[in-house]
């Protein structure tokens, strides 16, 4: 459930008319609903109320500090994958003792920054990373709390680009090789072995792959116990999908119940790293129609709606062929037609929707690209030298600009002409 609703043919976010915000901040912009963000976080987190757990929001899904701060206030932690995300999480007020650090390529500098920040856990993904972490921890004179991210070789049945738990993917340590690494880590002076983690992919619509990997993780925990290695944390990653179109992902309640049942008798704190399921349907991208045009071929007429948002603002359709519902902000009950909704970027791959049935629109009309909260703004870029768009957070009847639209000057910030004038 979300708080983007149509009232008398006009789209509202909570109690604010989307068009009113567009008038003030201009287009395009990302528009988040605080009530939806809160509801989704709480629905997910409370589904696990029956067991010791920690919900670490996956910062990569939506990294605005205004939103991270909201989750921190609800008791959330953060799952980070870079020094930049650590900086954001700390700026947003996330307790370092609720921050976990995933990713295959942590640099020495990043490891140092995270150790100095005294985060909860490093999800280590290779033997070499373990060695490096030991060295950095020794140089500062601290102990690094470690979970190993294992690769359970389970098919998440999702898009190939976002499948991470198969043996052919770059992530994690093969689960059968993990035991040796744990034994090695136990002998390291500055490493404190704490847990096991895994994350098999994103936008999963089935529960069974989660359970299959959890069973494999439990098997490892038992083998570790037999060697006298006790595990405090089991991290199941993120990945629960959402409805963009007609997908029917499990409800968090159902997902949590299945996991909790599987964890009966296991004495460890469960860590979860949800991203999409919390923010995905809590934001829209608002864009304005610039032009409509038809290109006539021999046997077809192709209609285009050219809007002011593009693949640099929302990469998902171009990158993954992802579907986002698109609706007019004002429903004028116009006749429907099939169009491609495209941006101004100079590539044919720049589209928000293809062959989509949409009520006829005209120049100046506003469109809402739905379900844009996850991997929307956070994946945006300056391609074609387009300033990144504004982000706005609605709270009931009011709203706040949580990120200003970038300016033209910000596009060249940090660039210099060698030998040129200042
Ligand atoms: N934990 C780890 C280690 C991850 O790599 C990810 C996502 C998550 C948690 C959160 O997964 P979620 O709950 O959001 O599914 N850009 C793609 C999705 C990439 C996902 C990357 N990892 C998209 O737009 O679909």
C-alpha cells in the first residue's frame, strides 16, 4: 500500500497535489512519501518482531540522507557498500553499531574508514580481503568484526544482472570453501569472527530461494559449531521484490514467517538488508511532456512522447528493460494510444517505456513514473551534461526539498582547463 492516490482525477502524494510541487520545484523531480516509507519500514521490521533481529536498510537503493535519517529514527541500521555510503549513513545519524559493510572490492582506505568508525560487521567476500582487513586492523590496533559472505549457489530466479548467489557470480565465498577461511580467521590476531552472511539477488518474487540458501547457511553454522566456532549473526541479505506491474512477491509477513520457522532453535541475531521493498513504491519520478511526435515508416507509425526525464535520471528501463507504470498527473479521460515515452538523451536506448498504452497527452502535461524509489535517484548520473534532479519528501500536508536540483555550475565543479584561467 502506498500514499500516491488519485483524487477527482488528480494525483496526490499524501495530502499534497503533485502538480503544486511541480510548479514550485520544476521538473523532473523524485517525490517520496514519508508515510509510505515509514509504513514499509515498520511493516518489514515488525514482521520479524518474534526474533532477535536488526534491519539494515540497503543504502544503495536510496541514499538521500533525509531518508536514511528517517529509517535511523525508526531503529534501522544501514547496509553499506562503499566509503561514500558509510559517510552518508553517518551523516544521516545511523548508529555505527548498526552498520554492516558488504561488497567484493573494499579498498584499504575504505576498510580503515569503517574500522575507525567502529561499525558492527564487515561482510568479507574473499581470502585476500580478510588478509587486508587483518593488516589494516593491526595497524590501527583494533579488532575487525567479521562475517563471511558465502555464495550458496542458489538460483534466485530474477534478472541476470541482479542475481548474486550463483557460483558463476562474482559474489561471496563458495559455501564449501568457507570453513577453511573461518579456521584461518580464528587464528588471526585482529579478526573477531562473528557471523555468516549471504545475499542471493534482488527483486525476488519467490520465498523458496531464500529458504534454500538459509538451509545451506544453517548447515555451515552447524559445521562451524562442531569446530568450536560460535556464530552470533546470520545475515540473509535483501532481495524481496515489489510489484511494478503484475508481479506477486511475498508479503513481508509471509517472508518473515518462513524465515523465522526455519530459524527455530538457532541462537543467533538475524540481520536483514532490505532496500527495494521499503523504498520502491514510496516514490515517483515526476516529468513534463516536452513534445509529442510521430515517425512514419513504410508499414507503421510510431508515436513518441518526449519528456524531460531520461535514462540518466532513471536508468532501470534502459539497463534492465524494467517496467515502470506511467500515469498522467491529471487524468483528462483522454483516448488511449500506444506510445514510446522517451527522454532527450541522444541514444535509442533512452526510454522510460516502450509500446505503452497511455491516455493522449500534450505539451506541458505532467506524467508520474511510478515505483521509482528504489535504484532511481541513487543510480542517476550527469550523462549528456544533465544536472541531477531534485528530491522532495512529502509529510502529510507539507513537503521539504531534500536535495536541490543541481545547477549548471555544479556540472563542471572540480574540472579545470590545464594552464587555463582560474
Ligand atoms: N544487500 C546486498 C549485499 C545487496 O547487494 C543488495 C542489492 C541489497 C542488500 C538490497 O537488495 P534489495 O532488497 O533492494 O533487493 N539496480 C538494480 C538492483 C541492484 C541490487 C544490488 N544489490 C535494480 O534497479 O533493479
